[in-house]
C-alpha cells in the first residue's frame, strides 16, 4: 500500500533493512524517520527525496 500522507514515522528495533526500503518506496512524502535502537539509542533521520529524470 502507498502511505501518501505519512510524514513522520517512529520505529523500534524490530525492523530490517528490507523493511526500510519498502517504507521509503511507499511513503513519497516522508520527512522524518525516528529509529529507537535498544534502550538509549535514538536516531532522527531527516529525509529529502530527490527525483532524477
């Protein structure tokens, strides 16, 4: 499914790289991804999509 309105996403440590690829492909307006890895590590990833023609 497409997540056309998803701008912010929070994920815990239960994901794989393939999951992230799928999320990126189906979330065209995603701006911020927050990853919680373990009890203390939090990463904020700001997304800038670039389209090449």
